[in-house]
C-alpha cells in the first residue's frame, strides 16, 4: 500500500541494499502507529554536551539495536550541492583517525552484527543490530565516527563514483522513479524538498572533500543528534558507557535552521516524461500539512480508505472493476519536518489509456468529497493502523525506528498523541480534508509516456 | 508493481541468509521451544508459544511449486496460489479482502520454486475469525472464471511492466540459459503464452492434487496455547482429508556446462551483468563449506572479496554480490553487478580475476574466522520476529533438517577448514564454463567478451 514511499526510502538512502527485509517493514510504522495501548516509556537522558539518549529495555530475545539519528538531511544542503548529506553518509563508513577505511563494517560483521544507514530529507540514521552481549561495540564505533571522521581525498572520489552508480541504478535506468524525481521537483519551487536526496548527477560530481568536511563539522555533533537503544540491555550500564564514549565530544552551537517555506500552489502543474518504458504511469502529488497538524490524522485515514489493501476504494474501482490499472497506491504519512506531499500513483494496464486512469482517480476523489464514508470504512482504516502498530513491536529495530522518528519530529511522546489523533477521526473529517487538500489547483501531475525502443529485439 | 523486483531480490538474499545463518545459533543461548505433531490426516504441525505480544503468525507450507508444473502451463502453481483468496464456497473475492482487512490482518498465498505458502498475520483477539478465513481459502476455493481472467491480465501486465527493469531482464535470461527447459529456468509467473494456456480445470485439478494435509506443514508462532491451537485445528481443519499424491514426474536436469555469452541491448546507463552456472542443492553435504566459501568470496557484504575490490577499491559499482540459490534440486550460483556501460568490461575481467585467485590460494586465517563468527553469531539476531520464526520452522521441516538442526549446524560451520573452502571453490565455481549475460547499451559497453 505504501509502495511508493517504500521505494523512496530504499532507493535513495542506503549505504547498501542488503537490508530490504528490514526496511520493507518500516513502511508500516511510518504510515502507521500506536495501539498496543501506548508507547512503552523509554528511559530518557541528556548529556552535558546536548546529546539526547532514549533507552528501551526489552528482554524478549538476546538482541539489541543502537541507532544514531542526526537532525540533518538533504534539506540542509547548500545550493548546487544536492546529495551532500547522502555522500557523507557513505563516507561515514570510510575511516576515522582510529580505524582505516572500510574497517567499520568488518568489525560489525565479525561480531555477528549488521550495520547500515540511510539519509532522508530531514534526518540521517546510522544503526547496528547485535546480539546483546556485543552491543557495546556500537557505542564505541559510533562515538568514534561522530568526531574523528577522516574523509580522505582519494576515498571521497572513489565513493562519489559509487554514489553515481547508485543513482544510475535507482533513477537513471528506472522510468517510474525518474518520474518521481520530476514530480517532486515540480511540486516545490522554493523549498529544498524539491531536491532528490541522492542528488542530481551534476551536483554529485561537484562535491569535494571540503564540502563534506564542512558539513560534517557543522551538523554532526552531539547537540544535533539522538541515540536510541532498544533491546536486551541494562539501561544503567548502557548510559554509563554512552557517557564515557560520547561525553567528551564538544557540542557545536548550531545556527538556527533557516525557516523554509513554499508559496501556495495556485494552479495545477503538469510534467511529462518520455522515456523507454513498457507502460504509461501516473503520479500525482498534493501539498498537505505534516504531523502533528490537526488535519494530518484524517489524511492518514483517508489514505488508507483510498488504497489500504484490495478492499480499498481505488483498488476496487481502478484495478478490480474497471481493470484500467495494474496497481494503485497512495502515500501519505506526514512524518516530515515541513509540509510535504500526498502521493497517488498507478501503472496503466496494457492497452488502456492513462487518461482514463487519471479520470477514474479524480472521480473517486470527488466521491469522497461529497459523500460521508461509512463508520465501518473509517473503522477499518483505524484497525489497520492499530494492528500494524502492535505487529511492529515484534521487532526491536522497528521499535527503535519509531522512537527515533518521533523524537526527531519533536518528542517521542508524540507517538501517543498520534494514536489518539487517529482514534478521534470521524467521517466528516475525511470529507473535510479531501475537500481542503485534494483539489486541482493544489496538485502536480506527472505522466510517464513510454517511447519506442531504439532497436526492437 | 514497482517493488516486485525488490521482493524478488529480497527473497533470494533472504533465502540465503536463512540457510546460512539461521541455524547457527548455539541452542543454549537462544531457546526456541517447538512442538512437532503429526495429525492423523498427515499434516505436520509445528507450534511455538510466544506470549510477549498479542499476535499470532500462521504459515501453511504446501509442497508444490515450479517443479510440479508442465512446461506449456508454466505459471500454474502461481496462479493457483493467487486465486485461493479470490473466491470460496462461502465468500466472494471482495468479501475475503474486506473481512481480513477490517481486522487489520493479512492473509496471502504465493508459490515458489519448491513450495507454496498461505500466511496469516493476525491479532490474538481475532484469531478465531482469522483462522476461519484461513481455512476457508485453504479448503474451499472455487476458482471463479471471471477472477481467473482478471488475475491473468494483472500477472501478464505486470510481467510486461517489469521488462522496464534491466535486472529483471538479466535474471530471466540467465536462468533460462543455465537451466534450459528445466522448471527452475522459468519464472514463477510463467509467460504470457503459458498463462493463456491455463484453464479453470487445470487450476481445480492442480489444487485437488497437491493441496493435501499429507503434503503440508502448518507452522504457528505467537500468543496461542497448545489447547487453543488444537481446538482451532479441530474446528476448522477437521474436514481436510488425506489423499494420494500424483506420482512425481522425473525431470532430468541437463548439467551441461558450456561457456555461453548473451548480450541484450537496451537504452540504459548501466550494464546489468550476471555471471554463473548451476550450483548445489540444499541437501549437498558440502553446503556448509559452500556457505563459508561464498561469504568470503561475494556473499559477505562489505567483508567480501568482490565488494572490497569492485566497490571499495575501484568505485565501479554500488553493489556486487555472489550467491547460491538453495533449493530442493540444484539451484544457481551467480555473481550479479551493475556498472556504467563503459566499465562493464573492466568489471567482468576483475570478477574473473577474483575467481581465478580464489580457486588457487587458500583464504587467510582471518577471513575464515571472520566468516565463521559472522555466520554463527548472527543467528539469534536474525530470528527476531514471530513471522520469521514461523516461516523458518516450516522450511526446517520441508528440507528435513530436524528440529535439533540448530545445534548440529553450528558445529558443522566451525569444522570447516581453509582446505575445505579451497576444495569447494574449485568444485563449485567454474572459471571457464559459465553463462554470462549482459543487459546494456551494447554500443557504449563495447564488450570484448
């Protein structure tokens, strides 16, 4: 149901791609949250240098995860340097004054662990998963690379090449993802959300060692980060070790983030992309508020009513009854620092007209703007949210992700506020937000037009 | 449709990790208490209680997949599985999705190379309703003609859409080249032509032949006591009757190993390359040595030789890896990489160089011990959710590994020597007679191979 979001997340940001299986679950938490009554209370700490630490003891299995969340992402990059945050994320594995290049992951793996990282528009996350008797290795490794990163010149060039290969893999040779980049860029005129996290090719090429080092020095500091630990740990021992390892890292006073804004969109924008492809594809994006805006809860429920499974409205209409689309998705989670987008996407069935797909989509939007959805339909969406929240608690990785995300958005306690907000949504709220946001003047529509292949086989 | 390719990649990777790692945990650090019962109708039931969360995960594994299909009806196993949830004696397709989604649960069926599965993930409070739906799709599917047509069109459409994806093209061509007419050489979805050959009678017959209790394994993990499980089984599965299975048609795997190079032209920026050949079956006694060997060579992420050289030193790829697909019968060994068209030659020659070196010299002591400690140490970490445990138990049973396999396996891995690694590298990686498939802008790639 959140395929699109999943793509985005996976596509741009991974240091490597071997961890799909973990991330594929992430979509449900980001979409969805809370109910096994409420969030477990973590132990909270703040070190003198400003580092926030959250520890959740969970002794179900002898495993633990440690995650470092830096409050910086692609929106903080200087103009002409898109992809800087993501390239730095790669360089975080390429050596410190203590450990040589590419030693980090080796240490993790030979202790039976897994490590990875990803970059988003708003934040950058590094994490390890270990059996709990090895988790202290994480503390030392992460503290080291928070302050002692080398960013060697030669390594930078080589890793820049790797990232360009990553961009080719995920975007240049993928027509639907190429359209995604186009639509996001057209949706925002001013706000840095318009830039792809992986960066434009020409920008990536221009990033040098100094760019990386300056960015690292400004944004990678204890006062700009949060550590989340979940699993079979003793929180007293854990915080002692964290204090010992991170406590001496000096804080860096951060100049207030310049406030980003985007002027109101006053008319539909359309983007066409002609590229070698098999089937036409439609992607529409509407500006919407982000969590915890009062409307964000109803937008979440609306998204599920429209595309939460095979019994959802869009699937039933476009795929099942009209048979004009192979798949349909909407994507809204609202978990961004600034207002972002509500996406709708669909791949046309062979031989069908993408125009009909677009019209059928608008028809469903009009319907939900005019008629109240039933209580049952709203309840179904709420049940999906609650159930996913409980199921996600089965994984310590997902738990840690949830605390980290909400802490980045303001406070981990927002988890409970989110759930309460969802529970309060009424059918009238659905109609209200559909009318307020899903309107023509507020949307950017992209269409992928397949071109003939150069040489028919 | 988009993330289908990821599902596939994920499956292969996961599969490999599964069998290299999951079993490695010494049982004294991670107790997995499992009860195994064989019912009168032949159904094997595996049950593990886990009460920390109010959820229940159910996996039913049915021993039917690609291997049971005829060539001209390829895609039959997949279509059968996909249609289980599209109409029963008691419910229409739309009723099934409505009821299951209202519970915030999921109920999915799918087919694979060796077996098919039906998976239910549900909250404890809804287990009665969920199990009833699960038993309904398992026991009472009616394969309505309009749903068959609908599903066929979606599968064919998605096959078409995936042709946009170079990794799909390269994998499909590679498999076909290595296996020829053998079932593992086909896509689980079949092809547009073979899908059209499948009739409703075929589905009904295939279902009746194979979806039998004496051909299935039921694995249940979560917040459910033995008594609760027994009463669910008695109430909902008591009508499931044992029957004779069709005779197994022998399908000869032609183990030709000749060098073959396939080039496919596409207007893309990166060459998608696969090099490899037939690998080993899951029951090969060299399985453990191969696991260690492949980890060091190209399966061990950033610790692997291929990654260190092609990504870390040369900056020529985002990802490069090797793996053995492990199936009931012999699977694939393959090395997969994507690099800009212009550097395809260089990357292929580096891969061949690495193969050559790997078959000549013993790995270092450090490499060996790092591989072993990863493989043995990562087990308990990976088997960390009820869903994973449920699927794991079903596979353990399917591959006849025994519930004590965890204990045995750790010892096997630790017994592997450098000489074993060299021996299996020589035996199972062929530097001469491989299949090499390159999907690229052939003009820009200008391959010498």
